[in-house]
């Protein structure tokens, strides 16, 4: 998994579910490209963190043919530039030095960073894109909001910051960012033959934005460990989890 709050949430949930099914699960945090490469080479079994079609487009084109795609585990997610509600700006066209010092981003090489560089060029913006991390970006956002200071950040939904803070996406009249994306599950070739039940559970895994946000909020605001927050969601959504675990293996 990549160390994004969203994927920490989903990876811990599906990890706990696989453990419930009797598997020994090791969660490994990697940068985005090594995550794809490890599954493509068969060094890891799966990840549930493929933000597509645009955010991880480069990795998908490079490694996608060497693994098995199980389809979306969450749909309707979105990326773009976001600002606090108290800001008067409404469009990316207004992301100028008159309104902001810089755009606060995340990891260099992340798809949303590449898309934001495209947006800077497309809108001819004379502004710097700051590389940081998911955690550092949200910390900067929180500090700015506390003082009602101007800030624009790379944003994606699901993310707990949209529940915690009163923020919104900026309009994108040039459609640089895809309006809707999805998060897909990718597994190594041969997993279905080697571990058919695990393969089926991963294939069954599907949830909603509110589900992911609930886990992220418990981690961030209630200081729960990711595995504990994942288990709390599992315990509260037993019917959904039982559907994931229904692999027909007893038939």
C-alpha cells in the first residue's frame, strides 16, 4: 500500500478480513511505483490502492499488463485543487500569487502532483507547487484554517479532511483533472490458482466513500491504530463483510 490515509484505511480493512478468513497477512508500505512493480513481479500478492484512470495512469500503463485487475473497490472518487470555504476564489484560474503563496502538494511523482503540474501549465499559473506528504499537507491545511489564512492544496476524495474541515474543490473549466475516478484492486498473476479463496475475497471487496471516511476519521480524530479502526468498521458492517467472505468454497 501507499502511505495515503485512504489506502491505510482500505488496506487494513481488507487485511483484517483476510486474517479472519485464516490467512497470515503482511501489510507493506511502499512508494507508488514500487507498489505496482512488486505485484507485477510477483513479490507481493495484491494491493487495493490503484487510483485510476488518471492518478496512477503511468504505473498502470507500465505494469498493468503484468498483473490481474479485479475492478473497482470504490467508485466516485475525485482529485483536484481544494481551498477552505472562507476563500473567495472559485476556480483554478484564480490560483495566482495575488491569492496564494504556493500550492501545497504531496509526494513528488504522485499522479495528483503530475496532474497539478499539467494544470499549472494549462492555466498558465505563475505559482509554485510544493512537494511534501499527505500528513504534512493536511497539517498545513489545518494550521491555515485555524488562522483563516489563504491556502490551496492538492485534494482528493475520499479523504478525512473533507469531513473535518469546511473545504471545497475549485472549478476546473479546462477539465485538467478527471471529474470522477475509481480505486481498483490489482493482484499478481497466479494468485487465483495459488489462493482461490483469497483471490475471491479480494474480488468481492467493494465499499463506499462514507465507509472509507469512517475508518480514516477514527484513525485521525480518535487516535485509533489503523488495524483497530479497521476492525471497528468491520464489526459495525458485518453484513457487508460477510458478503466479501462469501466465496462459495463450502459448496
